[in-house]
């Protein structure tokens, strides 16, 4: 029943066996979501049987019928393959009402309505009605579809999306050459040729792509059997829309509509603009390549508009098939990614829906890789014990995983091609959303290696979360740490007591202020903001990073040990957070001088000694503002270049897997546990860096640690040499008195 995308639930664990038996007898299960048992019933005959779980959705299949009612039951397992139920000879538009064909047509309608059970290679599979319609009747340009188990499991999930009254449809990350567009065509044809007064819309990354998909649909429509093909509006080959004016033949004469009563259902394609399908009541929308929408039609905005066309009030009356491979984040991928992660069925609003309303799904590439399906339609992800024959009759000696691994191994020396291969054939969800290497200014492979390590291997308690506060609530007394799962600070190291909260008062260039005592251990970088939160909560965040240099006090060396990326409601709270962190670690801060407000607060509170001057400049080269407050200008190519090269150097030396043993053993994974910062590094454009707060503060922390810390001065006493003198007259030298 389920092989790749989920698992089968044990009988009697979700719904009591007695309840199943009683309601199956009464055929009282309704197609849709059953809140009492948290299941989605996709059965249309009033029964339920096996329950499978895909992506946290518990899907109740129809009750398994008697053995004799399962297709292929009378064949040996090695002969149990999918075969079409072809159109009988002589059945045409003119003869379709002949009694000789009545049982055949009834069978086709029954399978289209209810689906069927079939034995494939010794395993029983359930095929939904839509999937049966697709396999048996949707003849594409390349012919009728081939049965593949992984596609069938996708269609089980899609049926659950259709049945669930809380769901607007599916958001699917496509694999290349996988047949998603064909499945969308099959769904559009199936629903449109049976439904009255409906609109089925098609949109893609360009209007031309949508037109091409519509053309494929028209060609498939014209090849449908006469009993499934309504009369359309008379256009030989519709160019923009297909208007279905009359119904198909129904299952019995009692349900046949009068021939002058049309379906009045339309299938049409749209240009890729924000108002496409807006204001219309949409029965089914196929949104292809949503991860490649143009900048003027960002998909997240488009979905917020088109979503309303699928409902009447609170009732969802239409469903959407959203699917795409993922473009670079700057080329439409980010907007699709946002909707995808807002479509998590495990994260629901108080209305019981996901944030987007859709249910997302990712299928690893190894299950759908061309050439790695056996003769029955099962995927070949793992190496067979000897060999298998694939669907083309070719001998297969390794699985798709090994094949893909071999391709990656051949690309290891080329970071760009290696990254692109992972993007094109993702076996992990995060690989599908990798950015193009050419769009990242840094070594994207090292960043992704570190991100993957953080997600999969970093211990959960490695990073602590919390806030700092003043002891007894007295400002500038003693900074203390309070763990808090909702805290604003993330850190991996606490300073020892001999360093913590240590400072000294001294006068430097006429200013009497506190000075940190652990400047030799590390330094902060800070990108402040200067306005309290607006009503719509817009605005950049404040960002703080602490980086350590080589030291002898037991602190990590050359590592980021603190991350703060937040925007408290009041800017004064951010200022206080920064002061608390400086005091707790007793380390100075290099602050971006985008506004003097924060630096003025530091000066007035007696922390001028904690505010570093711009590294690399002598005192007389600083501006008057820099001399008074410290900090570094936000503008200027020189400082921007220094920030870029500082981050680039750190990534090369300390992030991801070490390629050489210059700074750490070859093959060793780097230590950079702050994934938000890594993501900012991946996405930032150094020329347009203002919205990447973590990039700015982390780069300033690196620059701050490049400042040479003067070693303690040593008093050198003048050494007086006591030299003896000799009388060298005669043959023997005599020491003078």
C-alpha cells in the first residue's frame, strides 16, 4: 500500500476495530476529514480499510475487497503488472449507447469514481479514481503513462488534499523529468469533464509555458473516449480556453442530463500576472513552476491573491496543484520557499489550516530517477543483490543512490557543478532549496556543509538560549545570564569568573570611562537600529556577534560564540542588551556608526572605553565623531571591502569541511553553530547589504579582532657589567687592584 513516502499504521491503533467494522457495514464513512480520529478519508464507497501516513497526514483508504475483486489476483506475482483496459473495437461516438458496450462503460465510470485495488509484483496497491483516469485514458504526446508506484503514492497524498476540507491543495517540490505537468493535465481533465459551472485555470512561469501546457491538455482531451468526452464549443483546436458545453454519457439513463443542458465548465490558461484568476471562482488551478515566477509576479504575493478564488467565505470550494523545481533564491525561489514552509501540515493556525492553506510534499530524487524503475514500476533506490531489469528492459546492477553518489564524486573538484547537481537532483529537502553557487559571493559549498552539519549532527544543547539582566535590577551593577527558550541571545560559551564583569575606570584622551579587561580574548560586532518598532513591525533587526581570537584563558579560539538577531519593541531594550553582553564578557565592541544614538548612550553611561575605534586608522585619521564616540562608518568602499574579505577568509579557514591542514586537520568539520548567520552569509550581496544585519555585525566582530592588542609593558633595568682590568706588562698578566 505504501512503499516510499510514509508508513502503514497498525490496525486498531487509529480507529477501533469495532468502529471500523460497524461503520463499514453501514457504509457511513464520508469522503473528507474526520476530526474524531484525525484521519482524511479518501474512500468514496463509505468504507475504510488500511490507514497510511504521508507527511503527518493520516489517510484512510477504502476497505480492501475480496481477493477475486483485486485486479491481477489470478496472475503469478512475476506477471502482475499494470495494463490498460483498452477501448473495445467498434466503440465510437455513434455506438457508445449500444447495449453491447454498457458494462464496459459502467466499469470505466466505477473505476474513475472509486479507484481500484490491483496486485503489482506481489504487492497490493490502491489506485485512486483520478490516477486510474490518468493511467488509462490520458494519452500524452509520448503515449499513455507508465505505472510508477512513487507517482501513485503522490496521487494518494493529492487525493487526501482534495478530500480534506481544511486544505487548499498541494505545494510540491518537483524533481526534473518526473511527470508532474502530465499529472496536472490528468487532474484538470478528470474534474472538468464531470463538473458543472467550473473554472480550471493554468498558469506557469511565463505565459508561453502556460500556453504550451494548455496545448498538451487539448491534445489529450481530444483523445479521450467518447463516453468521457463532453461536447465543446465547436472550436476545432481551442487556442486560449476550452469550453465544455455538453455533458459526458452518465452511468445510467436515470442520471443522464438533457443534451441541451451543458456543463458550462471552462479550462483556460493565463498570463503570469498578479491578477490572473483573481475575482473568479476557481474549481481547480494548476500553478506550474511556481518557484520560477518573474520578479514582477512574486509567487508568495500571487498565492495570497489567488487563494481567495478557491473559497466562498470560510468554505474551500476549489483546490490548487502547486508544483515547481526551485530557481535561485533571487530568481523566484525564495518566494516559493516561503510558501512551501508555510504549508507544513504539522504547523496549523487556530482555524486548523496551515499558514498558506496548502500541504507541502517533497519526494527525494532517488525514488523518481529515470532508468531506475523496475518492470513493475517500483523504484530501485538501493543496489540489488545481483541485478534487475528496468522498465526499458535494461540490466541494472546498482541503485539510483549509488548512481547519484558516483556523479557527485566526479564533481567534487568543481564546487559550482557539485552544488548544481544537488539542486537538480535533491535527495534532501534542504538540497532542493540550495541557492545557485554563482549567486553567492562566498564559498557556498562550505556554508552548506556547515548548515547540513548544524541541522543533522549538532547536539541540541550545544547552543544555549536566554537573556542577560542586571543583578537586583540595578543598572551597570553586575550582568547575569538567565536561560530562556524564547531568549534573544544564542551562545555557546560563558567566560570564567576571573573575566566576567571585569572592567577598570581610566582616562584615555581626556575621557574617564570603563574599559574592558578581556580585550585579548575577543570582541563584539554590532549593527544597531535606531527606531522603536513601528505598528506594522517593519524595519531591520539589531544584530550582535561575539568572536574570539587565539587566547590562553580556555575560551574557544577563532570562533563565533554569541549571536543576537532581534528587534525588541523598544530600541532602548536593544541598547541595554548590548551593554549587558559587553559587561558580562568584559570585551569591547565595534559598532556600525549608522546613527549616533546608541554610541551617545554608551558615552553618557560611561562605556566609551568599550566602544572601539575603527581598526587600521591612526587617531589623527579619525573623523571628529569617531574620536568622540568610536564606531565605524556605515558607508565607504574601504570598510565594506574589509568586511567582505574578513568574512571570506573566515569561511575559507573555519567553516565547513577543511580542504587543507593549514588551520585545522583535513576533513574536520568547522565550528559555526549559528545557522541564521550562515544563511545571511549565503544570501548577502555585499553591495546591497543593509537588510543582512547578521553579515554586518559578524564582519565587524571579525575586523575588531584583527586589531593588535598591546602586550603588557615590561620595565627593563639597565644592566651594569662589572669588568675586571689586568696589568699585561711582563710575561704574566696580573689583576689590578
